[in-house]
């Protein structure tokens, strides 16, 4: 419980500052190049056949990231073959949270057999552009890297069996049918992204 309380605290000023300079719905995201757990650099352009991307900012230590881990794996298994791979990115500074260092990412990925790329945002250069504030925080991009959805995976972090609205799945269904997701923005629930200062 104490860990959850530590994770879930509001950073209103920080969030507002991010919102002012981060991607909004309808804006095109820049490509990036980040190190994957296999040591290789990965970019969105490495997926030329993709119809879109499920970019998830997540990490090792956060209880909410752990609650959603199985669901993130399932999203990739279901949607990668349809052209929407999960690209997971750890945005946390390992000097603040040692459990989120690169070596720990590699161990977790191997242990849980992650079927998706798990990238390290070294120097924390990518997550501010997206405006991610939580782990997990999802950004769905279309094939042109235009942001179509921002927010939560679904409406119940703690109990998957009680989920009533699957935001990510509904958003992809809308994109597939040529429509805009509705809602296109929801509140991400999770731990605050950890940075120095």
C-alpha cells in the first residue's frame, strides 16, 4: 500500500508543463531511436508494414505497470499480427529508481518472455515529447505516426475481470474502421514518471 501511495501522487505543475509542449491528438509524432533489451537500437521506422503503433510507457517497479503487464503482453499478441505492435518504453531515471535500470529491464523481459520491444529512454528525451506522465501511459499512433489516442489501457487497473471498457482495443477498432477513437483521451492511472530534481 505504501508503495502504491508513493507511486500515485499528483505533479500538477509538471503535468501542465508537459502538456504545453507535448503531442496532442492529431499531431504527428517524431520517430525515435532507443535501445532495446537485446542491445539493438529500435525506431518506429523499423516496422515498415505497421498499420499503427501501441506505444506504452511502462517500467519494472511500478505496481500499476505490474498489474497491467499481462494485459500489455496480450495486446501485442492480439494486435501485432494485425499490424499494431506494442512498443514499450521505460521512461524512468534509474538513478532515482534502481529497479528500472537497463540490466533489470533485460532480466524482466527474459523472465516474462516479452514478445515486444522494451526500450530504455536513456536521458529521458522521448517521454516529454509524448507528454507521458504515468506508468503505464498509452499513445496509439496510426501508420503515419499521427497520435489517435492517449490514456489508459482500460477502466480497471486492479481487477482485469471487472473491466468494462477496453480503451485501447476500442481505439484500434475505430481506426481500423476509418473513424476517430471516442474517447480519444482518458486519464492514465499509474505511478508518476521518476526523474531527478
